[in-house]
C-alpha cells in the first residue's frame, strides 16, 4: 500500500506540473518544500515554484515517468521515491529543456496522515 500511495502522489505532482494546477500543487507541497532543478541545480522554494507556474513562465508540456522502475522506501512518516522521467519544460527565458532524469522525491506524512512532498531533486541522464 505504501508503494502505491507514494507512487500515486508522485503522479499527482507530475500531472499538476503539466496542468499548471497551482491549487493542486499548493495541496501537495509541504510549506518548506525545496526543489533542486534538473537542468542547472538551481534551488527554488514552494512560493517561487508556484509563482513561476502561475505566471506561465515555467511550463511542463510533457513529463513521462516509469513507476515500475521506481525504488520506493518508507521509514516512519517519511517516504522516498527514486525514479526516472523523460521531461520537457519551457524556461522563463523562453528556452526549452528536454532530458531524461533520475529524481529523488522525499515525502512526509503530516499530522492528518496526508503525504506532502518535502523535496524534489533531479539529475539529468546523459544520452
């Protein structure tokens, strides 16, 4: 059950990025969420990510994931998903970036038992 639940939350996150659904992202992301970008290692907090998504400056036309390959672990109220994606996103400067990546998502269950994404980090895979 934990594996399925954490992978489902992974998919919720990816779909919210594709849909530019800031309401859903607000629900999914922990207040102290941190993103480390796959393209350049830049760090963004929840507010910065939501602002970029809401403005349309950062768009994700496509995110493919491979849940069957994911490594999923749970320790207490923390879940970790290590997976792989193929993604395309449009940067604020108008450039487009496409890459395969490995990612690590760290989730924590809040006091009501809902999983929130604490941290997301991606590493581009060499072609």
